C-alpha cells in the first residue's frame, strides 16, 4: 500500500481510498453521488447530476 495520494494518482492501476487513507490496487468502488442527499426535497431539486428520490428504499439515487 502506498501512503501518498500524489504518488497514487500517477499510477492508473490503483485508487486512493479516502476512508482507509491509502492507495490500493484496482479501480475504486463506484459511489452514488446522490446518496449524500438524505432529504427528499433536496434530492428532487438536484438536477445537476440527475438525482431522484427512491420511495421504496427511502433514499436519493442517481436517475441514470
């Protein structure tokens, strides 16, 4: 594991993990950017990245 994010950014075969604070092999796990919206109103107003409220799961998800 590399502990320097600048060195990690130069290597296309790894990714920086902000939670674990280290550089790890392979592609980063995809995180839904709309998941940060915990409120239905805020979620539905975010048209910049295409968020929509999922009533079944009671959370905000990216529409496409």
